[in-house]
C-alpha cells in the first residue's frame, strides 16, 4: 500500500521533485478576510505571483491555517513526504528503537497485557458485526476502545464516510466538553515560537481556526486520556453512556487517543502520558506566521513537555491527501520548532494519526542546516537546499488483528524508547 499510495498524491517526495514544483507554482493572494487583518508591512511581503524557488519561508506572509495552507506557501517549508513499506520497519533502524526496547515491548504485549491479547482475539473471532448490548466480550481497558472502533467500522461498512474537508473544530467525549481532563478550563490562546527582536506578538487570527477548546501549553497536572479510559466504563458495560452519542470526527479522535492510552497505560517502562486537549502552536518566522492545531499529544508526566503530536480526520487519507499531508507537515514542523526553541531537542520527532478506519505513524528527520533555514541563522535563505523529510507508514486497519499488533509494537516501542531517553538525560 505504501508504494502505491506514493503515486496517489502530488507533493514533492525528493529534492529533484521539489525543484520542479517550486519553479512551476506561484504564490496566491490570501482571502480578503485574511488580507483585511494584515498590516501594511505584511501586505508588502505577500509576493503574489512569484515562484517559491526565489523565496525562503521567512520571506513570505499571508499564511492561512495549517488545514487550509496553499501549495506554493507549503513548498517554502522544504518538506518532503515519503510513504515507507512495512518491510522497511521490520528490517529495523528507521525509528531508532533499541533492540532491548523491541524485545521488552514484544514480551510485554504478548505475556503481560492480557486485555490487549483479548482485544486482538476479539477482532479475529468477531470481525464483522458489533454484538448486541450485554453480549460483548469483556476486554478490560480495551472495552471502550473496541466500542468506539465499532462505530467507525459499522459506518465504513455502510459507506457512511464524512466528506473530506478541514477540521470540524470540535473535540469532545460524546458531547461538548469544555473542561480539560485535569479539571482546568480549556482556554483560547497559543504557544508562539517567535524569533523576532522581542516585540510583542498578537493573537489576532489570520485564519478561521479560532477554536474555543484549544489550550495553551501552560502545564498543570497531567491531563491524560488514561483517566477517562479507566473511569468511563466497566467490563459489565460495553458502551459507556458518555460516548454513546459520539460521532464524526469526535469518535475518530477519541478512538485513537483511547487506543494509544490503553496500549501504554499499564506498561511499566512507558513513563509518559497522553493528553486529549487540542494544542495550538503559532510559529513566527520572519514574515511568516504559521498556525497549526493538533488533536492531542504525548507529554512528559513530570514536566509536561510535548514529545509527540496526534492528528485525526473523519475521512480516509487518500480522500484528500495533499491538503491533509500539508497540514500534518506543518504540525510536525511546529512541534520540531517548539522543541528546538525551548531547548528540548529529541532523538526523534513523530506524529500518530487516524484517518477514518486506518492509523498511521509519521516521523521526521531533517538536514543539518534545516533549522538554520527556518530561523535565518548563518545567512540561510532561499538559496540553501536543506529539507525536512517526513516518512509515513500505514494504514493499519482498525479491524485487523495483525495490523493492530504491528501498530501497537510501534506505539509502545516509541513511547518506551522516549521514556528511556529522557530518563538517561535526567540522571
């Protein structure tokens, strides 16, 4: 699927392809609603009609939200997308997971996670239809996960897939929840990566992503989905009341975060927590003001540092590949900048996503001069050729046990490896 999918989207995958795109595409004018909010200086740096090959990311104003970014603007990020065959992961080395961690995770999922084993067995024995109320097999901490996935699977079987489009701008656990899981009110605001001279930055929207359930990155106590995973169901109640009404993008979002949390909740060496709250990042790079909103994240349970990001869509990835991949690319770029500019460099940067009934893992590597290109240090500009490489593997079907096992090995392996890496840094 990975090699075939590479033929289904039109974004640069190699530096040579990027060269062709940037000489062909031209910068488009922003919507009038965006332009009216721009300053005279920002309007003078729109570069409408110019080719991206002559511009660096810092030269260009007029950015729309990550979910609506235009191709010519995106090309200045120097992002290259690649889809990786599953066999490449089996050969090892791509994600930097050590042999010790791989062996530990494999043993944990096989011998020490009975709920996960029951979850896989339920996929094999009951693949086609959700059991009637009261007749479902108890799956422990995966009971809620399975019930949410059933809603998606049944919609897929009926052909009831929402149309592709930008994010719906709403996240909840079965309804419009406004409290964060740590008991704090989710607040409007942003975390800004700003390399300016110290001048004040504003929160004025350039975009339509003015969402009431977006949090700042002010960390209090871990607000993980694990709390909800444990408290919202018992083995006697297959479908918790709180999620019966969940639909659309909500069910995909909650389904993925519930799965991620259940996979790591009882793993002794996974010392990180999943957070369901959306987080907005505003990256101010020269004239570029780039906004992205992710759908959740992985945090250090002591410091609250964001270590990975989550994205969900209520439609399959191939329904809107270019726009979705550009959005995911900007979210990973913002995550990398957040880590680098707050001196939280990591060995790996990655994103977990679910697109309707398939999950994916995406990870980032970048050329040595790429961060200088973004920040403008050492004279890096339009003439430099440093790139951000994004590699993606998937889809892992949520109704196939073999796919679920491979996805679980990746998720738990990455979380345990990051936990071990951070523990070594603190010693």
